[in-house]
C-alpha cells in the first residue's frame, strides 16, 4: 500500500515537474511579452505543485529523500510522468495543444482528488484545482484564437493537435498500482473523466474550427519509465547542477 | 533593471512659448507631477520617451542572461525563484512600455527601434551568465545598481514614470536580497562554491559600476535633466552610493573586490575605487560586447517566430468583433 501510494504521488509530481521544466524553456522567447509572463506563471504553478508532491512522496517513502533528491537524482527509467508533458515545446501551437490536452484532464482530476481519503493529496488538489482552471481557460482561448485566426495559424494548430493526440490516451490508463489505490478511495479513477475530457476537447476544437482526430492508437509507457527520446535530454539539462556538484547546498 | 545614463545629445528645443515653459518649470520646482495630458516642452517629452524606452528594453533584454539558467537551476526552490524573478522583469518591461505610450509612442514602434538596433539598452546585459553563481551576482549587483539608479526616479517629475518606478523598485529590492542570499548560501556551503562566487564577482563588478553611465566630467547634459527632475543625482554620486553599500556586503561574504586601488577614506567615510575602463564601456555600448549579437539575435528570433501568433490573435479579434456587430445588427 505504501509503495503504491509513493508511486502514485511520484507520478503526479513528475508530471508537474516536467511540464514546469518545459514551460521554463519559453521564458524570454515567447511570441508576446504578455505570453512570456503568462507561460512563466503557469510554469510556476507546476513547479509549486511538484514541490508539494515530491515532499509528500519523500515522507511516504521515509528514506529521507527531499523534493530535490527526488527531482534531480533519479534516473530516466525511474521517472513516471506521462509522455504528453515531456514532449518538446515545438512552436507556440504545440505548447498550447499540450497544455490544453493536459489541463482538460487535470481540472476534473483535481476536482475529484479533493475527495480522496488521503488528506494531504486532498489539500494539494484543492489548490491545484484553481490553477488548473486557469490553465484550461488560458490554453482553450489560445486554441480558439489560433484555430480561428489566420490560414497559417489554423494549419499549425491542427498539426499540433494531430501530433500530440497519440499521447492523450495515456492520461486514462489504469495499471495495478492505480487500481489498488482507486479501490481504496485514495486515487482518482480516470475512466469517468474520459467523457468530460472528450466533451471539453470537442467543444473547444469545434469553436476553433479544427477537426477532432479519430480515436487511434494510444502510445503509453511513461508510467513505467519508458519515455520518448526527448526525455533524456530534458533530464540532462534539468539535473546538470546536482549531477556535477553532488551533495552541496544551493 | 534598468536605466543607464547613456547621454545621447538632446535635440535643441524648438522655440516654445516662453511663458508656458516658465509655468511648466514652476510646477516642477513646486514638486508637482506632470501628467500625460499636461502641456510639456518637446525636449522634455523626447528625453522621457528615450529614457523610459531604454529602461523598458533593458528589462526585456535582461530576461535573456538570467533566463539562460532557468532550466538548469540546482533546486526546485531556486528554479521557482528565478522563473518568478525573470517574470517580474518582463512585468517591469510591460509597465514601462505603458508609461512610454502615455507620451504618444506605441509599443510596436519602440520594439521596432530595439530590433533594428536603433534603441539602446543597458550595457550590462551584454555579458554572459557562465555559472550558477552569476544568477546570484546579477541579483546582488545588477539589481542592486538598478535600485540605486531608480529610487530617485520614484520622485521623477513625470507621474506615470514615477508611479511605475515605485512598484518596480519594491520588486528590485526583493531581487537584490534574494541574489545576495543565494551567494551567502553558496559561500557558506563549500570552498568550491565560494570560489565560483568570487569568480562571478570578478566578472560582474566592473560592468556593474559602468551601469551608472559615464563619469560626471564626461557627462553631456545632466543639468537639464536635473532641472526637470528626471534625474536627481549625478552618475558619479549614484556610483559612489552603490560602492559604499556594496563593498561591506562583499566583505561579509568573505570576498575580495577585484580592484587593487579600492580603499576606505577614513575622513569622508567613502570607499574610493580605481579607474573604470571606459574604453570597454564604449565598446560594449557600440555593439562589441561579449553577447550583443546573441542578445539581439534572440530578441529578433522571438519576434519573428511569434509573428504568426500575433497576426492570428489580431485576425481572431477582428472576426469576433465583426460577428458581434452582425449579431447586434440582426437583433
Ligand atoms: Fe526590473
Ligand atoms: Fe530585477
């Protein structure tokens, strides 16, 4: 039970840390000054979530690992974030599509996690829910603006939706770890969220005059540490300082 | 960040109504704030547009050297603090562009001036951030120098600029304390980290002193800016304040200021410093600093690659307005 809870909290922490890392790459290079500030804001929300979740994971594990040891000193195969969040920023449309698909899942997810039997998770969820509501609004507005903007932006937004679609199925994956915790009233069952997620996606894409991709093969593997090739590069950059100067205080 | 007295020569003021100018100067002498719709001499307007836009550009370009370390910050706490700091600098750019816009110049025009190389920004951002200690050094020295320059601007005669400065200065002093605390943590953690901090100080000290602009004896036109209360202290006065405040802080960290001529004058209580290499200052301002080309390239790239996004946002806003108009006409 403790092992499963540790694994579950780490998944959530890794999702937040890796997406926060990706958003940090934009800072100073966004299409407008307002978006430089906006994407940094969202990135900060994720880093904050990651800190709370890693700290809690460390407590559950009980081996004295803190947020930084869990974030900066685990290897690629030990990370259990979903594949969607590790995808490169690409152009602004890809960043927005990634944010949109993820937030459309996370908002109903956090709402449900507030009812978890685990009080720490419920408290983290209450804060994260408000943040996810903003992330969803921000990204959905951009999907609509870009989809219904110019010919070029429509095409780029459609391409981004198609490119990332294959990674959205993983959000609903239930493995043994998750099944145990769902049965115990600790974790959220993603299956009932599927309908809500599809409705959100369909509503926003149709307002954006974009085509909704066909249901197809869902690439998974992130939860068991089988990542895409981009991921190792992200880690080598993110973990550089702790790897190069082990055991120091910063 | 960050104003820098760059001392471009003002164009001579055109023949203005002498009475109006006298009344304007009277208001300034009485410490009244000048607001955007008030009458003002053309040269006052031009000086302010130049200074505020240079300041705004400096905030924006200044996001790049620090942004260079966001993805490599050593801890999550430091990563969040750095991302928030760089975000603040973007916010400063935004307030300052808005303050400049009240003087009748658009943000697009100002951006164009930056990207074409016509407008200047603070020379300090043309130096590279090579190690994590540089992030602390920038907060401590660069934000520290910015505060010295900008505190007096909170009392600047132009209302929108002075109000923007009050808000900005609060954040800059937070950045400065945060940078110093970062360095203190490193200096206390290990000799290896302390050496990294000393190396950062060695590289950032002199460029920080240059942030205050040319020496008073070479300064072209402080007098008019002083009379207009756009400037309240000379470059050398501000630089001296900065040195006096910073040297004891360096000593507290156990660091050596890279200046063999530095000594405390017991009578005046001021730290006297060695000769600044003004040829380096001139060279960096002219475009031949270590990173001028990379900074401009990064700004131009972000602007060019964001073009389709800005066009889409505009096209969508127009479509939506047209749809609303059609809807209300039908109703
Ligand atoms: Fe600033
Ligand atoms: Fe600052």
